[in-house]
């Protein structure tokens, strides 16, 4: 499991609820350090976000997506 916490990787979606993040496929974060994505590998991504629910801050997750790289 890796986290995108580098410069520019923690974002706000603003009123649109949409964010974009360009990935460096030669330096993906893993628990043991950065690795290069290899063709044929399947990686799963999920967004952890904060939201206001009833005036209180809540922490939630999006549905995950699986990406197979070619």
C-alpha cells in the first residue's frame, strides 16, 4: 500500500468534487519504497477524503478502481 503525500499530491476537489493526479509510473509508492510499474501488472487505487457530514468532519473512501498496465 502506498500513499500520494508528496508536493501537489494532496488536493482539494472544490465545488466540482473532482481531482486529477498525474502519476510517475517509474516511481510508485509501496511500503518498501518506490518501484516502477511493469507491463501486465494490475494496481488498485482508492481515494481517502474528508467531508462534512452534519457539520462534522468525516473521513471516507471512494470505491476502488483496478488498472492493468500495458
